[in-house]
């Protein structure tokens, strides 16, 4: 009932509303198979807010910039399926913050039961989250953080600063073991304004400043392979012969950086001119760690959706979920000379990326 009313309202009010991202906006048709025979579809219960057996979820996804993002989208589409009692409206916001706000407002007008947002940027959220709150629609944030509003029921994601700190602590231990006295690093950052970029940049810089390393340059590659290649091509020209570390803030940027270094005749990885580090640890890139092309890779876990499903079930049952849930993450290295690091006073394992480890990766 809520859905029919909301759809009519949305149609009447906003024919001009355009959902995010041309090709990525898909909506799974509703199924009525879980509606018990003879029950009143207008009756809403906490376990079935629409009275028709489905839970309406709108997901405003960042875009499709990386392998990580593909894994995140697949996880959400698998979990929020018709078979699991959901109707998912998925919007690919194509890395455009304005489109993402528009998508959320469209979800409000459509009368979603829950809205999931992976915020492209960390700020600019309070107004639209207030609108969700006033519409009585719980918002669950995943992956990246919202830093200027607390008007959401839960967040599930990564500690990006810890990822950056872990990268720095590993590099310190690795360099000490190899007798490398000087670190001259180039950083290919992620998208500007994304909390993933901010946290990884701050974490690595904190260790670099503490250890007296030189960060020669730090520029955005927008979390894409093309962006990573473009930035690395310019780095290769500007800093030829001056750098011995390249930090890529995601795997796709690392792929682009490798192409640029190949073209420039610069070797990287185990035994190379340059220590190459990546973030995300998608399976093909843990394979590259195993193969010695990437020296270390710091995981960012894209599998938030199963936890969001649990949060929704808690809310449906009238409970209060945890406000913040951190996903578990692991660090991988090509060599076994550093087996653990201490991050924020906590000892953490560095996993030697053997073929067995790669084969066991879930994504
Ligand atoms: O927010 C997570 C980051 O976004 C991942 O590191 C990156 O691959 C993605 O695009």
C-alpha cells in the first residue's frame, strides 16, 4: 500500500526527476510469492512493512570505477534479492555527488523502506539525511563515511586511516629488513573528498612524517585504472630516477601505474626498482602480490551487504542495531620478511600471499 501510494506520488510530483547514471539504474520487479493466501495486503507488520511480503531497499551506489566497486554491487544484488524478500532499486551514481543526492531524494519519493548509501564524498549530507529522517526512512551507510551528519541508523565499512597506517608500518618494517635507508614515495590518491582517500592519505602521511620519509608528490587517480596510468605517466616524467616507492590507493590505479612504469622501463615489485603498494586486495591483485608484481596489498572489504541485511532484520524486529560496524580486513605481502606489524598499539598479521591464500580469496 505504502509503495503504490508512493509510486503514484512520485509519478505525479516528479516526472522531471532523473535517476543517477544512465545505464546503471535497475530495479528488480517485486514478487508476491511470500504473501500468505487470504491475508490483507494493506496490513503492515514490523516484519513486512508493505504488507506484500517484500522489503523495499534503495541503494545509491558510488559508481562502477573499480573492481572493488563491482564486488560491492554484486554483493548487494545477491543479498537484496527477491528470493531473500527484498525489492532492490539500485542506482549507479557514476561518481557524481549531485546525482547521488538526487537518487536519495527519488528513493524518498518512491517510499523505500530503507535507503542504503555509499557516500561518494564525506560531506554535504545533513540536509538530505534530515529529509530521510522526516520521511521515517532509516538510512544505512556503507563503506565510506558521512562526516557532517549523524542522521543515519548504522554504518558498515572500513577504517581507512588504519589501512593507511598499516601500509606505512609495513613499509617501515620492510625497508628496515631490506636495508633501504631512504624512502622517496609517490602517492596516487583515490577520488577527491572520499573518506577512503582521506583516511588512507592521512594514515600513510602520519607514518611518513614520523619516519622522516619524503612524499615527492600525491595526486588523485580517481580510483580508476585510466586515472592511475595518467598520474603515473606524469610522475615518471617529473620524478625520473628520484622515487623508490609508489603507493596506489586502489588496485585499479595500481594496474594503470604498472602500465605506465612498464612503458617507462621502470621495474617494480619483488626485486624491482620500485616498491609497489596497493589497497583493496581484490583476488586478481592478491594474485599479483603472489606473483611478485605488487609488494603489498591492504584489503578493503566490499562485503557489507550481509551485515546490512542483519541490520535491517534487527530494525524489522524492533531492535536497535550497532551504530558502527567495522568489516574485517587483512594485509598481504609478496615476501615473508614482515609477518606482523603494530598499528595503533595492536599487533596485526601480515599474510604471505601464497597461491593457497589467493585461491581462498572470496572476491
Ligand atoms: O570506498 C572504497 C574504495 O572505492 C575502494 O578502495 C576503491 O576501489 C573504490 O573505488
